[in-house]
C-alpha cells in the first residue's frame, strides 16, 4: 500500500525543486530524508495536481523552418524566431535566447559568454532572478574597440546583477599584437584561471559573427587586418565565434591570427557540452553555416530571415 504523504511536505519539496532550483540530493538533506524519497514526493506532487507541467508551443517560433534546418544541416537543436513584418528582429531572437538560457540553467552552473548585439538582446529580455549559485565567465578577453554596451565584460556584469550571481572578468585584450604577447597574458594566473573556468563551463552562449557584419569588422580592425591588404583572408572568411575566425567549413582561417587571441580556442569551445550560438540578420548566414559545419555549436537560435538565407546558401554550396 502506498504511503499517503503530507500535502504540506509535498508542496515544500516541490517549491525547493521547481522554484529554488535545488537538486534532489540537496532537498533530501533539507527535509532529512533520502534522495529516492524526494523523487517519489515530486512524483506524488504531480499526480495530486500540486505541480502542473505544460508543454507550450511558442507562437513566435517557426517549427517548419526549424525542422527543415535540422534535416539539411548537422545541428541537433534549432530555435527560429518568427519575426512579423516591422517587428524588431533582435528582440524576437533575444526572447527565444532568454527562454533557452533559463531552461538550461541547472543548479551551480558555470556559463561562459562571448559578446555581441544578439547576446545584448538576450540579456535585455531576461527577468531578474535570485540565483547566487550561478557563475558567468568570459570566453575571451574583453578590452577591444567595440561598443561598450555589447562587449563581454559589460554583458557578464549585467547578467550577474540580474541573477544576483557570481562572475569573473578577464583583464586582457581579445586580440594582441603577437603570439608572444598572448603567451605573456596566459602566464598570468588571473587570466589563466578565468580561462580554465570557461573551459570547464557547463554551458556556453556565443554570438555568431560573419563577413560584413559590424561586430566582425570591429574585431578585425582591432587586429589590424585591412580588407584592402588582406584580400585572400576576406575572400575565405565565413564568420567568427569568440574572436576565432573560420571559413565555410568551420576550419581556423588564419593560424597566425588565431595565436594572437586571448581566449578559448575553437577546439576548446567544441569540448564544452552545450554551446548555444545566436545570430540575427541575413548577413550572418555564412557565419552560421561555418559554425555548424565545424560543429562549434550544439544549438542555433536565429531569425526566420537568417534561416531562409541559410537554407538558400546551403543549397547553393551543395555539390
């Protein structure tokens, strides 16, 4: 015969799990019981209607385009914002990205962040929450010639403030003059320790750059790469993630430039279990394609306009 559990106890267990984000093991310690008993209590809470779980189809998502992209490209998860005519494309993508982030924030998560307007849109859509168990860390240096509102350090500080969470900063430029200068920064414990945290992050959220995008142009200007004197580089450039530039296949585009970046490499980024790539605008299609081909991201969040451009680009490049 099943044990009839006290309803108040079930409510308390459910609040600790679903609202406070505690693990079942942590709840067991709080309630002075076993983990298996907590699991049964949560099951009872659902059966008795104390907890209701609903699957909601978001009207702002284009499920048809999502399915199409997953059929033609090697990506396991896609979220595409349906953007009505005249609507703010960044706000639509930012809303989906904020929802994705909230779904994936497990207790005590370390989240690695890059930068860009799409990430800024995500941060602006996030509601405040009390999650002191979280920590946000940068994927690369933050001292670059880019607008202050979208650089990684400011985004991380804003995230940490919204969640009442911890954060780390990387006191180094994103791109330096030489590999030797990069090595000197990496030799500093304050730099290497932060990058180690990023390397071991539970989740990474990255903006996807592309040839012609203003964010990518700002980075290349900081790297002293001029389109007039680096024509071959620009001809092969597909996009960038966390200051790492790649071609349409996702391969590192310029080894010399890559060795000047203070941050995680593309290989180290791929080793993170879940990497969410965010891109807004049709001009990002080639950068998205390279990121997917290189398996640098595990989930894509973009707009319907970018998705359609991506499908067309994939068809054009198909042998």
